[in-house]
């Protein structure tokens, strides 16, 4: 998914498994340099290893979201955080394995019209 976002330029989303990013850190660097947002599925158990790789492409204060039960209207939970606090925030949650992790600039601010995450 790629589209022009209002004040944040290109709003691209890369969907990946944690192992793919760990084996190919240049993908993270490229996504970060292009201003893209990464969505990682089932990566909570890999956050301690993923965070240093994500920091190769994004600044520590980059917005991030932990999304649990995505698509279940009554049960979906979106937990806002930053890249530097991602692992710490995830450890405070009940769920340890299932969910999505978003990291990227399109998560800035409250203007959900740019990237509705």
C-alpha cells in the first residue's frame, strides 16, 4: 500500500515477518530512508532482537503501535508507543505472541486521514 500522505510525504507500508527483517536489515534501512512504515506480524517474541535492526532505519522517537486482535471491532486494542519504548511497552501487555507491530512516520499525530492506524 502506497499513497501520498498530507504532511508526512509518502506513506508506504511494508508488511513483513520478523525473521525477514532480521535476515535483511537493509530492508529496514531502505524503508526508513524512504519515510515508509513497517508492519510486522507475530513479532512480539522477537522485539529484543528486532529493535536494534529497526533503529538502523528509524530514529528512537519514531512512532510505533502494538495492535492486538486487529479487525475485531469490539476487541481490537491499539497501544501507542515509540520505537525506543516498543519492547518495554510490549512486555507490559498480556498477549505475548499474536498481533501486529507498526513502526513509522505515518503514525505521527492524530490525523488519521493520512494513515488510518
